[in-house]
């Protein structure tokens, strides 16, 4: 049974936080699926990941290619787990089910704390997933470093 971590982004944008979380997940040996809601946004994120420093290169691809299953990090606007990921990172309000949390080692929901709609969506996801019995943690970077602010279930 997995767990879901909510990451409340208040100081740095998604494109700055995501590479760090991807590196940590890859360090655990997990394949990662990054799920968004819009294919254009996933292409934009793909470009941002390619522009990172050479020493922190993150091998990744966009879903829909013939080698999806081989990708250590796969960006997708769909609901399929095309690379057999153990970790799902949901961005931009992408949906996550309690069944996915149960089936994966970790689910991360990253949301923009400066966007009231994103905060409301994350609250809805927190309630839905914890009501379904999923273990959840809420992390905030408000102080300048990640701190766990709440925990539920498990």
C-alpha cells in the first residue's frame, strides 16, 4: 500500500521543484510517471527538464512513443502508466485515484500555493484520498525548506 505526499509550492515554481523530486525518486530506484492535464503543458515541462544542468541530466520522455516502457521518467497527459512507474507525480490538478495510491509506492501531488484554484483542488484531493483510507502527508516549503505540516491515515 502506497502513500500520497502533497507538495504545496509557495517559493519555487513547478519547473524548479520537479527535478529535485524526480532525482530523489530515481535515487530510490523508482520509475516515475509525471501526469498533467494538458499535452502542451507536458511538452513545455519536457523542454524545461532538458534545459537543466548537464551534471543533473534526467533521462525522460513524453508518452506516446514506442519506448515508453523503457523511460525512467515519463511525462503524460493521460491516465495510463506507460512506463510501469512505482511513483506518480500529479501536476496541474491531474486526477489521482485511491486505487492508484494503493498500487504504487508513492504518489506526489504538486500544487501552486499562489493559485487559489490549485489550492482548492488539492484540498478536494486530500479529502477524497484520505476519506478513502489513503495515508497522506502535507509538505510546505513556506519556511524556505520542506516541512511536513499534516499527516492523515495509514
